[in-house]
């Protein structure tokens, strides 16, 4: 238990930035079909998006298969459980299966960029950044090397987000394209007055 006098030393949330919310929990598994069936029963819903490798038609997701169970969606926030089929992933006791990464959602690209700049000031830098189509994400590693993704929607409405999942470009490349966080921030962050 933390002594009461130490609790006063913990910084409070910055009222200038809306809090982040959990956006995704992503599990990697060698038992994709079994896991998908289990989560369909557990959650009582079907995946709202699923990608399967179809090289004959140019569909080449970064994993053999992946699916997204949407638990909650109130734009710009969403909560999803995602399964990544990674053949050859070993037993959970080895650390190769299980949590792939966690995602924290921001209210807007501007908030994502301000958070990036504040983390950069503290020496915390993303190891990659991606424009996935529906959203843009900056990926960090915590001290234990867990991947923490901070993301924001690329669209202003939920209808636009949902429509983007159905586009041919998203279907062919759900991973999206690499972005430079500095350049992205210059485009999306209005300088403070």
C-alpha cells in the first residue's frame, strides 16, 4: 500500500488533454479458428471485420488471418478485441502467444500529436508510427517491452470510420503505411497560442 503522503506526490491528469481510453486488446494465437469460435461465444457477437490471406487477389494482411470484435463504438472512441493468427506461435508459457499489444485511443489527431510531443519531451519515443486508414497510431515499448499503441481516428464521424473498413485499399493493406511522427504532428497540431 502507498502511504498517504506519497499519494500527494503523484501528478494529476492534465485537464488540457482528454484522457485516453482503451481502444484495442490484441491477442496473437496459433489457434486462430479455435480462438475466434471461443470469442464469438464468449462475447456473443461475430467479428465485424475479418481479413484472410488471399494472395491470388492481392490481399496480403501482415498475418495469415486477423479479425476484429467490436465491443463498443462511440466516435472517436472504440473498444475492440482483435485476434492475429500467427502460425508457428508457441505455447503461452514461452511468451510468444497472448498479448500482442494494447491500444489507447485519443479524442483526435491533435490530441494524439500533443501527447506525442509531451512524451518526446520526457524522452519517450515511438518505435514506429502507422496510418492504418481508419486511424493513425504511434507505437511505444514499455520498460518490459510490451507494445503500447496510442491512436486517433482519421475521420470526424462514425459513419466515415465504418465506411473506411470497407474500402478496397483497406482490404488490400489493413496494416496501412508508415508515417513520420514529426511530420504528422506538424500537419495535425495547431500551435499553442
